[in-house]
C-alpha cells in the first residue's frame, strides 16, 4: 500500500527518488551487532554509476572490458590527488592498495576508500565492475540503528519498487 501511495504523493516536477528507512533494534556501537553489507537490486536505483578501478596489468584490461569508467594505478591516484572525484564507486585489486594509500585522505572522508570488509577490494575485477554497474547497493546501520537504502525512482511503479 505504501508503494502505491508513493506515486500518488509525488508532486515534484522531476522523477523523485524512493528510499526505505528501517529502524533495527541493534546497538551499532557494538561490533557484534553491526549491520553492513551489499545487495543487488534487480532493477537498479535508476541512475548510472561511475566506477573507478585501481588495478594493474591484466586486471586493468579486464576492468576496461567490463565497462569501468576510470582504470589505472599510480596515474589514477595522481588524478584523485589533483581533485578528480567524478565517480560513485571505487574498486581495487590487492596489488594496487599500496599505491592507493596516498589517496586515503581524499577518498576516506567521502566513503570511497576500498576496504576488504566492504567488499571493494576484489580479485575478480570484471564481475565486481558488472555488479556495481548493474545496481549493487551498499548499506550499513547508522549510529541509531537505522538502515537507509534508496530503492529507485517514482517512475519505476509499485511492482518494480517492490522487487527492489
């Protein structure tokens, strides 16, 4: 019923985003109660995601073939340090992490620094790029135990929003 009301209550002149906020009965400050993960939305969020991949050699070629927007190692780190941040997701291979450490002060505060716990340090680069482009969404509980995730756009309709 709520998803049907979303379309009826949309009053803006543009395609509004739809998100869900779930209050969980967890204490996010306790490590054993942390909620964090990734999920594939079958219909995506309704926006294109620009993916940057820090990799070398064959992994870099695989990332380009899979559709990554920016690929590189030291040269891409230099661009990030110069202020180029026109991407939403960052993936890295384990061998590129030492070069990426220089950009940690730039990427970290924006939540873009690759981390094995978040699943952004990958060995299967092509599959990870395809999933990021297809609508993979990261979620985590905030301090008060609230998980907020965008489900899509109003134009999706109730069926596609329910699938997501």
